[in-house]
C-alpha cells in the first residue's frame, strides 16, 4: 500500500468519530456547505502543513497543557452552543444562513476548525507518519484528503439533518458532544 493511501485511510478512520466531523456537521447545518468546506479545507491544510513540517516534535509538547486547553475550548464551545440554542428563533434576514456572506462563513469555519484541530489525534498521526515515512508531500496529501472526505460527509449530513430537525436541537446535541469531549479530555488529563 502506498504512503498516500496508508495515510489517507489512517486519518479518515481517526477523524470519522472526531470533533472535526461534529464541528463540520454543526457548521454545515447552520450555513451553506461550500463556504464551510472552503474554510475547513484551508484550516485542515494549515494544520497538516504544521504537522508534517514539525513531525515528531508535536508529540513532545506537554500533554497536560494540550489536554487542559482542549478541555477548556470544548467547555466554552458547549456553553456557547447551549446559549445560542436557547435564544429565540430569529427569522430576520441577518440571522438566516442564506444571507451570511461566503467569506464570513469560510472565516468562521476556518477559525473553529483551526482551534479545534490543534494537537488533535489526526495532527499527531500526520506528524508521526511524516517522521516515519520521510515523504512529507505524500503524507500531507493523504492526511488532507482523509480529513476532507470526513468533512464532506459531515457537510452533506448537516444539510440533510436540518431538513428534519430544528437547528436548536442540533446545537444542543453538538453542545452535549462538546461537553463530552471536554470531560474526556479532563479525565485523560487527571489520569495518572
């Protein structure tokens, strides 16, 4: 199996149940999927560039610091999602996804995914695979394609879910998942 295919499969499997998929699902249920995918794609490209360039050095970061930051970010994300889901539905033109500009959607998506992915398992996996294979371009391509495949699936599912479920229920479900991710990070941080 080639390096590209190996990395693609590994990253796809790592990301399938991960926060990247959840974040993309939530973003694409709220906004148009193409600008979401543009922002997500650029964030993933930047993260994988960092992972491949740094290689094993990322694994040397203090795990406690990374886990603490991840837990805090997910806790804040959960609170923000719950707050937004409890607000009155606003059908004014400013609040509808259709009127939000492409660039704003892409920037929001980029920012959320860039922060969420820092120190993520896929980034660490890409760093380790880059160090192992010594072929950074193939590792980058496989990692980016694997992550984007998961994100495309999430974006399509997000639009379909919005037709069946109200957005506030999706936000609450995402908040619950974010809270779970925060708790899991804290448990891992506190485990000896």
